[in-house]
């Protein structure tokens, strides 16, 4: 997919002229010129609570005489308050590591309204810095000066790319509202790019210009807020994605350009930074391979090597598909990016006789993979893929020390992985999902005192992904912060002891047992009040907002069981006991049940929440919002005891 102009000219022998575009729109202005109304405005007209607003974001993409892609950007942002000042810290990433792209013509300035006139403060060129992100990516970073509430910042630059396969995508939408976003593209007739438009509002501009360029623009685009259980913002932004499909020569001969996953796989397997690394020998591998081969079955071999790589390698906290310096050096250093660590794992598994293939995947933050657009730019890491049988497979990521070998890591779920079997010439995408519900079981026993206090014990068992999350939280944060998490900011709940079981055995649930004391606030000499759902992880409703802008992606199904037993103190009786009840969503995908009973001074309450699917569309949010509201009211309904 990565072709330079030299290769293209030698292959198809064409001659082209420089393509230029020109657009005019009342919603953009030349660099350095601004309406006083924009300087004086104090809030976004269509999103009043916004901290900042993109006044316009304008891009012009065309090809120069060398067939390089030139992308010119001009962006202007209004800062409304101190919380919006972070948007004055600019970071522009591009493929500068392999010199396939470079940035030029950077200008940046802050415009303030001072003494009734615009005051311009330009960025000092010496304060524009270049950072290496990884082997391929480079970042240009700078901060706009003299920024305060009311400021307008603007900057412009151009990125030149010699890779015609990397036509830049365009995002009309961001994390702040955008008044106007415009893209103009001018593509020579010999090139054809397939594009995918994800646009949910009418175009303000959608036209073909006299020079053959195409302009598309949106106006008054709302922000995408950070919502609970959303996938990446990029997945939800209104956007246009591009992919090169064909090159047509003067003689009408057509070169198909990466129009299949097979070609993507062949390109990667030929790369010295990917396929060329997979068979590199690492120091001391013979002992590991010999030990693995002595184990009775593949599952034992996989588990052993997975743990050995996790134990020996420290993750650099960087996701990458490639190896920067080679897997041999990474093993020697005992440190590497995610790609290097998992290439090492693949290599050891392969040498040990396990049927394993390299796979590239995309983390949740990086965004979902679109299987209709074959390319490797959508992915940001390498993993090891083991097909166990026709219905079962493993996706192994040893960079996270808390992952389990026989469970797809949660940050890859509900997207696609791309595996490569070079020998069989089998290259394809595979949907990564977990269909088994992930459980948490809480067993709680409490004894209520007449003075309005409760003492008790609890055992909380976390399975699968819940186990991984609990393990990571305890190992990274330590016991004190883990206890703070259990107490969930409840100053009246005190955990006096904590003990773990199943910490070292991946196949067992992670169970922590604890002793606790609780002051029952609101209790007086005649009444005692308490909420039985005090130690589960479903105490607070995540869906309080009336509106939803993105789909809900839980990642996996879940099942919560909470069993509570409470001893009523002498001299008191039950005055209010929540009713036994069950309810479900209209589509039967979420089920809630509460059973409550009292006998001989003992109260027994059982909750069960069963969520039967992992993705809910934003269009169904009103029903989901109403269901969660009722469910959490029932989960947190109080028991009332009265002095007899």
C-alpha cells in the first residue's frame, strides 16, 4: 500500500499537471483577519455550555507535480473559559519517521480583543517542537501564547505525503462544537479513491467546483461528549474516510491498489518490521521451547509461554504493530512495545509446535475496524491468534500482565482482528467478541445494632474480565486505594480487613473477603434505615443524562448476583421491606429481579441483573435510560426498621 512517486512513474509512465483548488465561503476568513463579533462572542450559539468552539476548520487536499498529496489546513478556535484553554495546546501527528510525510508552512497566533481592537500574538518559531512518537510517526507540538477566556486561536500548516495510498481522512466533528467544517479535494482522473461518508446532518455545502474539485461542508456541528461505555470518539464523529482503489494509466491499464485483505496481509508479511521479525531467534529460547514441548497439550504450552513472556517483558505502554529495533533486541532489553512483545510470544509458540498466526488488532481507544476498507492503518497493535477448533480461538496479548491467555482482551472486543496465514495464503478479518456473560457474585451478612450501626462480612467473587479489572486495580493501586474503591466514597462504611483468594490461578474467580462496619445515617431512636446494595459494583446509575449521542458498548455481557442477609436487632421490627419484583426491557435483553423476605428477625434480599447483549444503539437510549432509572431506584431502595 505504501507506494512512492518514483515507483508509480516507473510502473505506469504518466505525466500530470499541478492541480489547484480555490474555495470561497462566507463562514471562513483569510488568516489573520477576523470579525469583531467573533472576538466579542461569549458562548456558542447552538451549544451554550461549551468551553470552546471551532469557528472553522478548513482543509484543501490536492496533488502537486510530483504526485505528492498536499493537505492544507487552516483552523480557528474560540476559547470561552479557563476550561477551554487546553485547546491552545496543539499536537499534529504525521508519518515523519520514515520521511514519507513532512510538515511545512506552520503559522500560529492568538487574537485577543484589547482596548476595542484585535491584538495579535504570534507563536515564536523557536517554541514549535518536533517529537518522535514511534518508528513511523512524528508529532509537531506547540502552545498558543497569551490565551485567556475570550481569545481566538488560529493556525495553518501543510502536510506533504509521498504515499498516495494514505489519502487523509476528514473529521467534521470533534469534542467541542464546530460552527463550520469544510473539505475540498481535487483528485486526478487516473486515481480512484473509495470513500465512506458517515454524516448525520444535511451538508451546508456539497458541490463540484469549476476546476473539478469537490467541496463538502457541515455547519453547526455539535460536539461529541465523553459518555459512559462509548467506543472511541473517532468511531462516532461525522467523517469521510478515503481508500485508494485503482490507478489508471494513459493507456487505460488499471492497477488495482490494495483492494483486498489478501494484499494487505502480503504487504505486512513482506515488511522487515513485521513479517521479517517473526522468525528472529531470541536469546535462550531453546530452554523455553524444550519446556513447552514437554507439556502434555497445547493449552498447557500456550499458558506456560504466555506467562513466561508476561513475566520477562516490560511493556513500554506504547501500542504498535511493528518492531522498532527487532524482537531480539527487545528480548535482550526485557522491554518493548505491544507489537514486539506479542511477536516474541508468536515466535515461541510457533517454535513449540502450536498452530499460531500473527494478527493485528485495534484497541477500543484507537477505534473500531471497518472490514469494508482493507488497510492496516486502522490497526494499532499486533497480537497472537490461535485457532483452537472451528468454534473456538484465542487472541493473546502478553503486553498487559493481567490478561488471561484463553480470554480475548476486553479492549479488543466488538471490533475486528486481521490474521495472516502466509503458508496457506489465508488472510482475513475476524470479529472479536465474548458471548459468555461475565459474573460478579456478592455474598453479604450484616448484623444491625440498636444504636444504628452495622457490622458484617462479605465475599465478592469476580469472574473473567471482572477478575482482570479487580486484579489490575489491586496490583497497580495497592490495598489502601482498593479499599477506598470498595467503600465507594461512603464515609460511613469502613473496611477493617481484606483477604484475597484465587489471586495466582487464572482459571479461578478472584474472591476478596472483608469485614466491615457501617454507620447507618438517618437512623434515630425510633427508626433505622439502610440500603442493602452496599458493596456491589452496581451502586450508581451510569446513564443519568436524558440524551445520548453515541452507541453504548459495554464490551461484553454481564450478570450480577447479590445475596444479602441482615439480622434485625432486638426491640426492632421491619417497618418497610422492598417488594419482590422482576422487570425486563421490551426486547428482553436486560432482566432485573429482586426477592425480599423476612422471617424470625432475619431479612434476606437477593438481586439479579442479567444483561444479555453488549451493544445498544443510541436510537434505543430512551427505553434503556428509563429502565436503568427504575432499576437503580430498586437496587438502592432502603429497608426501614421501627422500634417496637
